[in-house]
C-alpha cells in the first residue's frame, strides 16, 4: 500500500476499512463495543497476534483512563466540608465576641455618663442647700 491510501480489509469474517498513514496500517474501528469511546477511531495493525493499539482520528495513541478512587474523593470532600464548617463557626464565635465587647463598652460608657450626671446633680443640690443656708443667716433688705 502507498502512503495515505485506503483499502478494504477482510478479517474474522468482516470487512473493514484500512488506511496507511506514514509507516502504520490503521483499521477503522466499527465494532459496537467501542460506541461509547468517542476518541477511539482506528486500531493499529502491527501483527497477526492482535498486539494492536487504539488511536484517535489523528493517529495519537489512546490510553485507558485511570480509574478514579471514589473513596479518596469522598474523603477529601468530607474533609474540606468539615474544615469550611470549622472556619465558619470560628468566624461566628469571633463576631459574637466582638459584639459582646462592643456592647460592654457601650454599657460601660452609658453607666459612667449617668454616674457623672448624678454626681453633678448631687453637687448642685448640695450647693443650693448651702446657698439656702447662707440665705437664712443673712439679712435681706427690702
């Protein structure tokens, strides 16, 4: 076969399309078992023992995806969720503490202010009483 030439290939009682690309013979994959593998287009034809590889439409070798360990993913998701909850509760606690400190300061300043006002009132009363006492001792001219 010449480079970039198509031909019909007969194997295992089936006709297949064969294509020569560079130095490889590629057989078009038409088996229904590969319908779900969208990236598998060709099978390399290297020898009669079926030591072949699958390739995409550009001749790149297809590798079976590595199985994902779902328990590790689940454990990681749980760990991340727990960490987020812990940080959220810490932030809430810190906010509550700040609000309590603020409220304590407000209450403290209000009680200090009322104590000062009462102290001033008592001083004014005692001053008025002493003024009244002074008036009793003095003589008023009319």
